[in-house]
C-alpha cells in the first residue's frame, strides 16, 4: 500500500495523492486477497521492484508496460474471485 501511495505522491499531483488515500481501504482489501499465497506475494513484489527500477531509469515505456501487466493480473484475479 505504501508503494502505491508513493507512486501517487511522486506524480506531484495532489488529486492523485488524495485519491490514493481515499482508496487505501480498497488497496488493503485487494492486497489481502491477491497476496494470499507466497508465490503471489513474490510476483507482486517483483513487479513493484521492476516498476520502480524503470522509473528510476526514467524508462516510462517499460514502467507503463509493467504497471499495465500488474493491473491486468490483479484485475484477472479479482474477476475470478467474483465468479
């Protein structure tokens, strides 16, 4: 959750940062569901590391690709839980 808050804050857009705070409970719930297995936790941590590395390198294309894949994976998990 802290990772997500830092990303939103780094945009220097107050609206994004406030949005992150508002949806903090949502992130907490999703985190508990998605990271229920050690493998999922490791995958998520690796994705976060890769996003951060790309941002540090100012490689926005790679950061966007990894972030998109990360969100798709979480969304797919959430949809499978709904069914």
